C-alpha cells in the first residue's frame, strides 16, 4: 500500500509525502499523480522518509522522475541504496 499526501506549495514547489511501499499497482498510481504536475511545469519534490520498500518498477519510476527534475528527499538509507543499484 502507498499513501500519497500533498502539502501546500512553497515557492512554487509541490511536495508529495509518500508512505509505505512503492510496488506493483502503486507505481502506476504514483505516476498518475506525478505526471500532470511535472508536465505542467511544477517543481515537484517527493518526500520518501516513510517509504519502506521500492521494487524494480518503482525504482525506474523514481529515477525517471528524478531525471526530469523531481527532487527525491528524506529517503532512508535502505531506499537510497535501492535507488543507487538501478
């Protein structure tokens, strides 16, 4: 399960707080939430402090978003290592 909470924009940056696991169908859900924001030119930050696991598709999605300017913040050391392995 993945919970996505949006904070109020600060200096034109929208932060999404993610909680849980970025796996399976939740990867698509994350992309459906993020794509319109990125495509509309929003500065997007993903707060990964409460993410406990990311599968291969989740890593690919996060890496793709990062390559397009999305900031990945507050990731746990475990999630950082998962992202580095990609």
